[in-house]
């Protein structure tokens, strides 16, 4: 049975974790908005930017999986503090890396430790909330994270126009140290059974963990993994490169690109906070399926629209509709998984997501070499999103049985 904490401890943990999300998310938002632009404006071709992003995502996949499984066996708070510090170090170092090789290596490590931190953070939030309030708390935390992205995109774009981009990146990266404060104060419930021998921590034996699940939970997890894989392939082709896409297609300034990305995240933030209400009114799976069918249709439109205002509107709508329902899916899936396996399954899901995105980033590098590269990117991406819609329909039929 999931752990149920008392309301005061739950509220305290949720507030501190949300505060961490806000501080770190703001700094990461500024950083993420202009990092790829720094690479492009310094003369690095779009195809090479794709390769660097691929290194970042492979680090996220491999190290995220390792730490996700390890986190089920050791103190999560200490692990999170360690990975967060290493994320700051390598995030700063890759800004000043003197060669493409060092840039690739530091990007790999930055992605890995950043993902490890987010995996542990989401696991802590799930462990310290009741099943009844989980959708609401996850939606609020996700919404806050998106809202910091709004501010980060605006400030990142403006600061990137006013100051040297490299300087802004270094300051933004180092400012993440402030996020240590709320986590340091965090007092968390650590289930006793997590300290018992619940399985091998060897990543290669991960699938032995799945044997601990009953038939219903196993099917939910497998559908979850398939959904993550299809979305990862689709999103990896263009979502990570949103700033580069607007720069390449419309030659926009960093401040305008930042504003567009901010509006996309603002719409997502508002939607995520209230997504649990939509889930209560229409049913979580109904909301998810509608979103996942509507999104690939919007991506198909992006394949052919080259008028900047219409393109921007469709891009923002797609981003918001797809991401605002994320907390519903997370709450639905993790409410069907034993608490002592949350980090392991969360880590494997992150691994699948980032492997798919890494492979897609390499594909992005190839497609952008063609004259109609972006049209091809959006068409292929929409196919993966349609596949995700099919997977969600299959999951709905299974849960309804």
C-alpha cells in the first residue's frame, strides 16, 4: 500500500520541493533558452548542435537509469544533493569547454546528473503524497516548473540580447546553487522496506524488478514504456530544438524566441495546474487520449505552415496540449506501482525516453542537411505521436477491463 503521510508533513515536503522546482527551474530555463543559440551564433552548424544534444540525452538515459535504480536502495535526499551539485559543475563547464570533444563529454555528464536529480525529486514527491491528492500535487509542481520556464525563456532571451550569451549561461548555471536551501531543510519519509533487500541493483537485471508486479500493474508499466518510447522519438526530432527551429526558419532574435517559448510554457503551466479538474470531470484516460490524438494533427500542420504568426500559434498550442496532461499520466501510472519500485521504474522510463530522444537528435542532424529538412522532421515526428495515441487507447482498454 502507498504510504500516507500526515497532512502537515505532506504540505511541508510539497512546499519545499516546489520551492526547489521554482529556483532551479528558473535558472535552467534561462540556461536552456540560449545554450543552443550560443552554439549556433558561434558558428557551430545545426547538425553539430544535434550531435551535442544527443550526447546530453545519452547521458540522461544511461546515468538516469543507474541512479534511478540506486535511489531505491539509498538515502534519496543525499543522492539528490550530490547529483544536483555535479549537474551544476558540468553545466557550467560545458559553457567554457575549449573543444567539441570536451563539450560532448561535459554535455553527457550534465544530462546524466540533471536527469538523476529530477528522477529522485519526482519520486520523493510521489512518496510523500497520498493517492487522493497526487494528481493535484503533481499538477501544481509541474505547473510551477513550467511557469519558471516561462520566466526563464523571457529573461534568457532578453539577457541574451543585452549581455554576452556565454556570461549569462555561466551566471545562470551557478545560481542553481541557491536551490540547495529548500532541499537541505527537507524532512522526508523513507520507507523501511526500501532498506531491505528488494532486488539486485544491477542495471542489467532491471527486468527482474518487473517480476515483482502483478499482471495488471505489469501491463500498465509496459504501455507506459511504449508511450514514452513513441513520444521520445517524436519529441526528440524537434521539441529540444525549438529555439534553433525558430532561428533557422524565421531568423528571429533570442528575445523573440524566448518570448514564444515562454508563451508555450505559460499555457502549459496554466493547463497543468488545472488538469486534475479536467481528469475528474471527463476521466483521466479520456483527457489523455483526446490530447494524444489532437497533438499529431497539429504537428502535421507545422510541416507545411511557414507564416511566422500562424506557425507560432500552432507550435504553442501543440506544446501546451501535449504537456499539460503529463501529471495525469504520471499519477495514473505510479498509483498502480508499489512504492518501493517507484525510483527503479521511474529511472527505466527516463532511460527509454532519453534513448529515444538521443536517437532522434541524431536523426535531426541528418534531416537538417536537406533543403526540406524541417518539413520531413515534422512529418516523421507526427507518425510517432500517432503511435503514442494508439498505445494510450490500448492502455485505456486494459485499465477498463
